C-alpha cells in the first residue's frame, strides 16, 4: 500500500502542475485549429482563438438547452469549426473529425474568408485588375446581407443547423452516415417531415413561413396531409451554395443552405453571394446546391396520407388559386413554403395545447416507425374528427400575432 502511494504521488503532482492527462483520456486536436472544449456542454469548438467563437456561444447554448428540453439530456456530442482563413477552411475533413468521437460536426467560415474566396474567384475571371466599383459592390452585398440583430460572424442558420444535426444523429442507428452537407434533407431522420421542421424552428425561432401561410391560407394543404406527406421537393438552381461547410446547400430555393424561399445562405449562413450578378456575361454559373429533401420512399405532394388511410385521393394538393392571381414564386417553392408554415404552426399548436411532455411522447412514438397521425387522433389527444381538428387549429392560428416579415435577403429561415 505504501509503495503504491509512493508511486502514484509523483504522477498526481505532475498531473496537477503540468496538466498531464492519463493515457486513456485523449483530447481531440486538429491541425491549424485551437481547441475550446465544453464551452457549451456537449459541444466543442475549434477556431483560431476564443474571440472567434465568442459570438457563437450564446446561440449554441440556447439551441442545446431547447433541444434538451424537448429531446432529453442525452444528446449526441458535436463539434463546431470556425475557419478564419483559407488554410483552416481547406484543412477541415469532416470524416476525420467524426473519427475523433464526435457524432456531428458543423463547419462555418468568417465573412473575411468568404470575401477572400469571392475575390479569388473574381481574379480567376478578371485577373488582378478588379474594378473599384465591383469591389465596393461586393463589400456592400456582404454588409447588406447580415441580419441587424446578429453578431457579425454568426450564421443565421446556426440554431436550425444544430437542431437538424442533433435530430439526425439521435434518431438513427449505428449504420447512419452523417453528412453536414445534407443537414436540410429531412428524409435522413426517422421522424416524419413535419416534425423535423417543427423541431428545427422550435430551436431556431424563425417563424416567418407562418406569415406567408397566413397570407395564403386559400392555397394551404389539408393539415391531415401535412402530417403524413413528404416535404415538397424544391430542385436545385444555379445560385451559390449557402453553407460554409463541405458540400454546399441542401437543394432549397436558390440552391443554398436555407430552408425557405428568398434564396440560399448568403453571407449570414456561411455561403457565397451571387457572383454571377457581378461578372454577368463572363460565364460564372455558380456552384448550385445539392438536391435536397428526398422523399422517405413515399409519394411526393402529400398523396400518400390519403392513399394509406383509404381517403379520397388528391388531398395533398393545395387548394385552388383564385383566377387571375399571379404566383409570387415558382410552384415548388410555394408548396415548400406552405408546407413549412403549416408544419411549424401545427407543431406550435400541439405544443401549446399539450405541453412539452406530450410532445416528447409524440416524437418518441414517431421515432419508433409509427405514423404521428395515429398518436394525434388518439381519444386522449385530439380525437379522430379531422374536420374538428383542422377547424380548431385554424381558429388558433388566426389568433396568433404575425411574425415580423424579414427582408428577403439570402439568409432567411
């Protein structure tokens, strides 16, 4: 016993004085980055210095707290990388990060890095003689796209991205392959699509699609179909990717990393602004986003809810538009916006009516491979009278204050 104490005493002293760690507790480290561990419990940051991550801390802590409230305390471990220069950005290898024991990773770049990338792209087209007017326009685009209520380096999608990352890893088994470039692909979780969107907005707080829904209720889907259907597909475009991380956006309007129309991520979300608008006929086509939200082996457009339950077909089609009224956006983007607004509003309605505990039960029920509608229509919940459910939900929705409409910059959601 005495010999054991004599042996351990020097080890304990060295550990206390010099911070030497036992061999079985390794700290993840990555070339070109400094580690800032458990700044937010359950999330490690990697950046040049603490000042870079400071703007992210409050938003991350708020997102994790909301997710714990909704999904429980045992959340998957995550890492957030913030690149302050191109060397850091180019050194990030997502799969290598995951092998260090993380379940999910988000990668962002500072506005300075994104500006540097854009300047490099311009030089590849124009050489070193970039007109002063064009440089000034780029600077203005960067400044104008930044939300006024957000710290300069924080992407507008941070809370939503954390929610998608946590939900994807929490609801999948060991064979799941995580990819941050497809965070917005709600088909990757075992939850039904309306729950994915509801959870992400519960965390991020942006309910602007509900405003669009309120202004276009005559075009909305029956709420029963929203609960069943896959999120309407929006094809990729030639716009630039909205994500600062690998792989680009998720096939949403504008081809970027944002979930709602008004375009891809832009500067706030970590992506590019539209360089094609600057060099016009010189042929810069943009990268385009990856195709997003594939259906979960279900028919698109909400039809399968009716088919599965023996109800009349066609309920997944939005109500007819008044004759002579012009569409403000392409049909696929409009359907996506309506679906998102209804998913968010119905999630909020259910949460307000029954509370967090019942919402947890619903999420766990749906995660077990069951249809969420079967839970909703239980006699102890909303009952089986579809017309009554929809009428009460619409009455509740009409009493809610409209969310402030955000400027249509490339960064909404």
